[in-house]
C-alpha cells in the first residue's frame, strides 16, 4: 500500500515531554500511564505505553518523546488514551521510544 505525501501530512506527529508516569495495573499487557506535555498549543495529554521492559518509571519524567496527537481518543481499560506515543521494537520485540536527539520546542511538528 502506498501513501501520498498529502495523506502523510494528515498525521500530526509532535515532540512532547513526559511529565509523569504511573503503573497501569489494570492493563492486560504490562504498561505505564503517561502524561505528556506538548506545549501551549496542544497542552498535556494522556497515553498508555507498553514500555516496561526498557524503561523504569522513575526514568520517564523529563524524557522527550514523539507522538501522534490527532488520532481520536481510545479507551484502554479505565484509561482514555489521547495520543499515540511512538516507538520501535528492539531485538527482543520490546518498545524503544522515538525521541528527537537534540533539544526541540514542545509541540514541534515532525516533517
């Protein structure tokens, strides 16, 4: 399946900073609840992420991430996930978060 450039531009991927993370005990697969700040235009959004294999809770606050911010909210157990935090699998299939490698403003759009 190919995707046109105009279709790609519809996906709004932004830089954010994790403000806080909590265990998501109710999740079927081990996960964390995340609160991510995308700056003044978008604000703070919630998400859940299956990143427990590679990240300790205490290491997440302050970490920059990339996320899709314009998907409709999705109910995941008792949590309404408002953004999709992006990652790629490592050699074991566990999620590694995608993040800018330099400091960028919160809410910066990927292009």
